[in-house]
């Protein structure tokens, strides 16, 4: 159990366009999901905490107007990168909290902005 | 400032040996600590969780220790196999907020 999926697994887009990434908990409900970003050979950096039914909490330095998060149900959170630029190219990973302690991670979404 | 440090250099060991990875932290009082495995281009996979009041946790060939005095956790893989080759991440949780802070990870290479 404890499967988290992400869609798409990879995306290439032109600079200035918006990209939506979905994160789903497939076999459990998650009131809290997290979004991370990982650059090559670096560790995961927390971007924001997504809470079902309320506004996301963003980490310092993360622009909330650029990275829109919606957690509309207990099994789905979405991250939209608005007006993407090449510097937004990265590996985006979500996680969902189960059992109050353990985070289960999605497989990640590779974003390349040209 | 708060820091979580893992050896950034890759750890190369021979198959069958025990791999030991280190996670040190400063200026933290974590409620619990977790270890994850990450393969290239994939999300982290949860391995073990150890709480602040626990000294040791085991799961099959894995063992984790947690020394809150030394502010250190050790992660052991016994009878290592080439399939164990991956990057291993430690992550700390300060309180019930579930927020994880990750170390930089250590890449383990097990040679046949």
C-alpha cells in the first residue's frame, strides 16, 4: 500500500507557458501533501505544504504566485508552474503523509523549459 | 544555523560487506528521523523511521541507530548487494508538523 503517483512523468514546454503537475495518493487519503524540487546532484528542497481545503504554506524564497498549489480533495494536489522559465527546469517531487509520520513520495516529474 | 550533513563522497564497498552511512545534524531537536533510498530519476522510497527515544531499529538487512547526544544517526546495510546501489537520504522531522528536512544524501556503490 501507500502508493503515490505523479503526472506527467516528464514535460517539455516553451518559456512563458504554464505547466500543471498532478500528485495523487492512490490507496489512502492525505490531508497533507508536500511539494519538493530537486536539482541535479542536490537533495530535495521543500517548496510548500499543501493542505486539503486550505491555502498552501510556502517556504521562504518560493513565490506563491509562480507556483500555484491546489489541494482540492484528499487524494489530489496539483502544482502549476506559471509562466515557466528555463531556470524552473528541475525535478519536482510530491509526497503524501500517511499515519501522521511517514511521507510517501511520488516518482517525480522532470520539467524542462526551453 | 541548522544543518544536516551526510558524506557527499560516494561509498564504494564490495558485495557481501556491511555498508555504514552517517547522518549528522546540528541545531536540531528532531522528534524522529527517517532514511530514504533514491534511485536516479525517481522519487525517494521510505525505508525506516526511528524516534528520538529509540536507540536502534531493524528491518531485514537494514539497521538504524539514533544517538541524540552525538546528534548522529547511522544506517547499516548488512550483506550488501549490487541492487543496494543507490543514494540514501536521511531526513529529520522537528515536531508533529511532518515537515521533513533532508540531508544531501550519500551515494552507495556495491561492487560484485
